[in-house]
C-alpha cells in the first residue's frame, strides 16, 4: 500500500495534556481503502484520544504536539478548528459510543441527518434522508424520519448515528466502541451492518474498542495500544492467534470464550496513567518476560515478520507463554440439601398501569460451594432476582429460603444471621463504595454491624481481608477515588467477605471492568470458592464469563427461566432456541490457527 | 502515601477554592468584615450610645466619620454595629440548616408519603413573601431578637430542604446506600454515615448564598425598626435612623451600607468559588 493510495496515514502522532504529559506517543498507522483497522486497548490506553485526533479534534485540555494525519491524500493535522470542521463529515466521520447521548433528544432524526447534508451540500450530489435510512436498514418512510431519538431502540439509535456518519460518503469512518452498551443480539446485527456497508462502499474504517472478540469480527488488521503507544500491529488472525507482544498475549488469555473453557489469566497490576509512565517499556512492571533492559530502554516498534510489528525486545519468547484449561473447582454431586432456594419467585417494577413483570415464577437452588449463573440480556430480570435475594426488592410472590428457613422480603426484617450469611457485590464498583469512606471503614463495617465486633477488632481484620482479595494491606488508608476499577471491585468483594458469608450474590460484577482486570477478578472468585467454600449466585450477560466460572446456568428471557442446565451441557448442545441465539450472537475470537 | 501527606493533600483539596481570584478576594473581604464586627468594639474611640457632638456634623479629627442624628460618634457605632447583624443572621441560617436539612434528608430518603407531606408543606411556606411573613410573625409575637431569628429561619428552612432533598434523592439510589440497606442498617445510620457526607458539597456551595439572604433579611427588618431597638448600634439600624441626614453627613449612611454590601458580595464570591472547586473535583479533568 502506497502512501498516496492510503485512506488514512498517521505518522508519529503525539497528543499531550496541557501540562505536557503525553497521552498518546508516536503513533503511526495506515489504512487502505476498504480495509478495517481495529484499534484495541484497555481504559487509559489512549485509543479514544487517537481516534478523535483522526478527526482533527482534541478534548479540552489536550492538544496534538507532533505528527501528521493524512486522510485520502488531504492533511487533517495542524488545521484550525474551522478548517477541520469543513473536512469532518466529508472526508472523515465519526460514530460515537453512546448513541442515546450523542443524538440530540430535541431533534427529530430527519433533522440529525439533514444537518449533516446541509453542512456539506456544496461538496457533491448527495442522497436524501430516506436513502440514508434505507442504507442502514431502517424503515425509509417519512413517518420514521419524523421520530425523536427516544422513540427508537438502542440498536436503531446506533443505526441512525451510522447513517449520519455515512450520508456524505466519506472515504474514512472512525467508530468508537459503537456496540458497547448494546446487548449481544443487537450487537451482532450492528456488526453485520458495518461489515455489509464496508463491502458495498469499500469504506475504510478505524474501529476502536476494548473488546478484542468484537474487533476480530470486523477488522482486517489490529493495532494494540498500551499506555499511549502501539505495542503490536498486524493482520487480525495472526495478532490474535499468535501474539508477539506479552501484553497482547495477556489480553487474549483474559478473554472469556464459552466454546473454549479455560482458566482465565488476568494480567497482574494496573496500566500506568499519563505522567507516571516508566522510562523503558511501559508494560515491563507487569510483564512475565521482563529482562533488565526493558526498564532502561524503550523498545522500538520493529518488524517481526508476516507484515507485523511489535514493540518488545523479547518477542521471540512470547509464544512460549501458555494458557491452561479450566480446572473444575469440584466434581461430582454437591452436598445434599440446598443452601439457598428460590421458589416460584415473581417480581414487578412500578405499580398500576406502569407495572412491568421483571421475574415470573423463577425457581432454583444453590448448594454449598456451588456457583449458579443467571444469564440473560438486559431486561431479562436477572438483576431483579439478585436484588430480591439480597432483600432489596420485595417480590410480589414466591419464597426465598436460606437453609429451609423462609426469609423476609426486606433485608431489615431478616435476622442478622441471615443478613450476614448472604452478601451482595454490586455491578458498578464506582458506585458501590462510599466516596467519603476510607477503604478501612468500608471493609470493617459489615463485621461491626453483622458480627457485633467492636470497631477496633473489625478494623484489625481489614489487612487480612485485603490480602485475601490480593490487594496490599496499605490500601486500607485510601479513599475509593484513589483506586482503579479493578481495585475497587476487590475492595467491594473484601467488604462482602468481612461478614464471613456463605453465599455471595455477584451482580454483573465484572461488566464495568477491562478484560484483563475482569479475568483477574474471576480468577480471584474461583480461588475464594475453593478457600472459603463460598456459594456464588453469579449474574451476567456474558456467556464467556459464565463459562469460566459457573457450574450450573439458568437462562432468563423477560423474567422467565428458559433453560436450566449444567454449564458444559448448555454451552455445547442446548436444545433451547433462545439459548442458541444468545450463543450464536456472543462475539468470539477466531479459533486459534497456526498463523504464518 | 503516608498518613501525614494524605492529611496535607486532603487539606489542600479542601481549600482549593482559595486558588482562584474570586475565591481569594471573597475570602479576604469576608475576613475583613468579620474582623471589623468582632474586634471593632475594642477599638471604638467613644461610647456607641453617648451623644458627644453636634448631630450630623461632618468628619473631624475627633470623629473621623462625623456624628449621627443624636450627635453620637459614627465610627464607634459602626465598629459596634456589626456583631448583631452577623450573629442574628448566622444563628438564623444555622437554625434553617438544622430544620430544613433534616426535613430534606428525611424527605429525600423516604419512599413513602412522608416525602410529599414534607415537601408540600415547604411549598406552602415558600409561597409567602419572605419579608411580609417575618413582619407578620413579629407583629404577632412581639418585637424580640428571638422572633426575628425564628422568622428568618422559617423563611430559609424550606429552601434548604429542597436542595437537600434533591441531593439526597440522587445519593439514595447509589450502590453504597443499597449495600448499607442490605446490611440491615437503620434509617438514621444510613442517613448519617452514607448520605450526609456526600451531600456536604451542595450544602457548602449553598451556604454563602443562604447566609447572604439572612443578612439582607435581618438588616431589612432592623431597618423597619422591628428587630433591634434604639439605642442599640446596628448597621441596618444606623442606616434607618439617619436617613434624613444623608445630605448633611453622607458617611453615616455610606459606611454601614458599604459594609453590608461588602459582606454579601464576599459571601457570594466565596460560595461561587467553593461550588466551582467542588464541581471540578467531582468531574475530574479527564474521564
């Protein structure tokens, strides 16, 4: 691919904070017409900053300090805001992450598309709003175009933003996590749409995502970013099948995949933020292949054969890193008698005409030491069931029994012992810890309230609890906002463990985390099950995650249990149509082949 | 980070509003007015109540701000006159926060009828014109400092309740509150431990505005002669008594009026910069 023919060429892009700390350093990329480049990285890796720079845009407090960006032969970098805006939409356009907040709720969707057309009317002969809607498989009727964004589903909203991005037929489209937040079935449809548009129009795309499995479905080439730099770049199958950089390897090993059940390996530690990146290789502190040189010198992005580049001195040794098959926590029958039993539980939201059934006649049991997963799309009622079990949502009928004793529907009415034995870990670790309480206060509180320990004694246990969740004991003095997402979720788990529970209800506890962190948290939960004989009620939308941890799975659809089966049987030969649909839609990495 | 470094950091965080121009100016002006009110009496050259000169005589070496309607030293009266307005307004504001704050917390946290009952009651109180309400109350209860403070507090409390209810509502659906509920903690414990510390920021930002409003109300009532009674020295009362002498000795009006204006402006600047500093630390620089 020659420079002139490339749809996108980026050379030595460096983007910094106003204070001079670089967010993105020395990024060079090229995308051929009709090709899709996957730009992959975890939070803070600089992928979104890079994507925005491709549009000649920087967030407030951030600026491009070096580098050249060329889109279809025209220079995008170094332009003023007005000049960049003229090129945006015509030359390069953007599909944002969250369609709900990026479409103006006060404007009909016709207006949203028409605005884009008006802006570039002089540029060329353009299509109409109806044609734009039809191109993304939305109803091309006037009535549909007159709708407001809130009258569309999440998937339809994202199609509208794609239509807006494509209506002026730019040669390059930047998509920033376009399917994050959508359920798997909708996600699969959007991905198919993107693939079709690319084929039909030979569009070049930069697809930004943290999700390697999603990217592997659409991208020809992948660039992996870590701490602001590209650490590996090459053809998709080769990069994912045989990673050359230890970070890519760790990332691939972190990705749960229901069809290949193996124990997930998290990457220890956290990525350095802008300003505290080390002098040498930024990944060195977390790298299993680290040698002395890694901490002293920055490796170059060098050719490693097969049209691939990797930024690692030791890339030849990466292929020796191995992944293991999942170890079963236990085999055989569980102890007789269920620890927790849910009997014909029904629950509703709202009242009167606005009443919505969230769960209908749900029955299941959980044995001591067992892990049962509730799986379903958003709106399937899985979180409501978890909240009912924890005493936060009063069911409309049905019973919840803990060792054959029926529990009151409200937590406060339950005996202290029952509250102690049943602990809940929440989905969002940014929300479940009080920002004004130190880790010590948060973790010691359950022991004070539920085990009647004096405060001093409860606080004395905190160090041990933190070590149990693989955190250094010194974090006890910190406030939550000084911790990363993964650390916070570990603190939340430590807080639950402080009550010495028998059952841990985990409500989507990894969905807000990066994959490498998610893998580490799942790994921890697996170990805690063995160490403490904990039973887990594990709520998730992600079949891959469930495959990595659960013994038994209940599939929920709109509050009804569609299927209950041991995890192995459910994943390999499910009879249920809905389950199969979920399985087919779940994004997966391409099956590992010898890439050469 | 060590514990000491941590404490220093959180202290710096707390006083970050001083780093801005508005914050620093507001803080300095407030300090100045507070110093005059608190320490003024110790520096007053004459008695604030003894007539010693010719009414409305212009400033001289003996009386740097001249004499008032009864021939008392204006400087001495001004130096004495800040205590009452600040103390009354401060007390009324604190009372408003105690009553309104509690009502707002309970209303925001309860998912029952308690919320609409409290808030509709607050709406009724808000619908009365503030000054008229206080004047009616004082007319009924008799002129006293207690009635004045109670009146201002009652007028302010529903406004405080509204702000706190909204802030509490926002916090009460958060995960850490649910975690406390699932632990079986009582309502009081949840409010005190989980919610209150997280609604301090809006309170801090609002306090300046509230206090300003109390100062204006107290001064207005005093001006009408229904609060403090002569011969007490009070900035508002001084303005009120000497209205007729504005052309003869303008200083007798300008100085106390200027002090009240400085006080309210400084509180506004300070409240504004505190709100901004808190807003910034919430949002963070980069997501």
